[in-house]
């Protein structure tokens, strides 16, 4: 039999051992829950690990081509995008622009065409003349042009908005623009390269040549004129993949006015790839002398009837108002005529050899 005091001592020793075991377990538990920190902190991401915003150029972001061609998104030079992953083959530059003609009447048809064009989000617009009906007057030009397209014009001082940060509107003179003495309201309203009556500019892979086809042009309109000599020399000096010439009077047309002989210059021989014109208020695509001529005069003026088809006519239309949407890379140019119901009337593509 164990003496009573030995029982008490045995009990106290056992209790002390139990408490020590419990404390040890608790200590182990805390040790497992709090890992030892690394001696060296994790490095911050380097610039190559963290993409930073970059400015997209006006010609650097291609878009898919659908029918009609889908918009490219914003065309401003400050749209932030993540830095793209580098690839072995760079993406081609893409130019996306609209072509309007015989549009400047200020009425409902022009408004509809302007809404259509703006919905495409083009990088810029070119015109093939008759920007300001009926007489090219200073009193009507802002109402006929700026009211619909001020967001593309720079500098702009009219009453319809603030204008563009850089010029994205490149018109040509039509016969109605010349009906006010020396086309002065047109020359005062727009700020264009060169002498402003005929000029050239380059956008991405395309070199554009705007001519004045009106007989009142001081430098002449025949194929041996000073203006024609300028064009021939500029075409010869161009190094762009594409050369686009545009002006008002159609050299070939199945419309009411018909062919304008004085503008039948040897464009293909001089190096042009495509011709854009208006004057007849129709749409037409014509192949003559191994070059494609477009007539695009359905921008807002009264629609003309079609006459007998000229040689080489491949597509003709006068069913509704509309405009052209063009998308070009250094390898191809795609031309669509789209009416104000958003119907693609003609779809044509040129490819580089």
C-alpha cells in the first residue's frame, strides 16, 4: 500500500509532466503557423515584366476586313494599348479612309452619308469635289461641310464644334466650288498642302495626289499642263507601295455628264495605281488602260440617271446615296461602295504584284 504522502507527490509530479507536454505542443503549434521569412525580399517586376501603355500610331493597327469593313477603333494617337508581344513577322501598316463626292448640299442625304462615314471611324476623309453647293459661297461652306465633318478638319474655326487636333480632311475642288470668284471661300476655309488647289500627301503605304480638274485651274488641266507635269514628276519620285490620284471630273463615266476628255491623262503610264473622281452623281467602277477608275458622286447631291455603259464599265449604281470605304496595306487595297442603308454595293480588291 502506497503511503498517502507518496500518492500526493506522485500526483504533483504527473501534473507537472502533463503541463510541460501541453506547453511543448502549444509551442510546436505556433512554430508551424509562422514560417521563417526569407532573408532576401522578392524582387519587384522589371520593366519587361510589367507592360506599360504605348501610343498607337495612325497607321499601326490593322483591323479585320468584313463586309462592310469593320471599324479599327479609335484613330487618335494617344490610345493606350499593352505592349504587344514581338513576332518574327511584323504586322502590316493599315490605312483606312473614306471617299465622299458631290456631297455639299447640307440636307438630309448628306447627313445620312456623314453618319454612315463617321460610323466607320476612318482615319481620314478625301473628297472628289463639289464640297459646297450651289455656288461655293463663303456664307454656305461651314453649313455644308463643317456641320457634318468638323471633327476631321484642322484648323477649324466654324460654329460646329472644336475641329480636329490634326487635319484629317483632304478635299479637291469641284466646278461648284469654283463658282465663287477664284474659289476663294474654299481656299480660305481649308488649310491644305502645296498651293491647296492640287497637292500630295502620304499616309502609311499610300501616296495621295489631289488634282484640280476644273477648267478654271490657273495651271491648266490638259495632259501637257503645268499641273500634269507636276503630277508626272511626283509620281515618278514616289516610293510608296500605292499611288492614288483623285479629282472631280470623271475621265470615264456612264452617267449624265459622261467622259471628260481633258482629264484622260496617261495615269497608268506615269505610275498611278487607281483613280477616284465624281461629277456624275452615280457610282461606277471602270477599267481602262490597265487601271481602275472609280466614279463616286452619291454623297448628297441629287442623283443622276445612268446612260449607256462606257467601255470597261464593270459596276454601276444609282439606287441610293452612299460613300466609299477603303482599307489598304502595302500588299493590297480593298474598295467598297456602301449605301446609306449599310448595304455593300460593290467590293473590289487590288493586290500588289
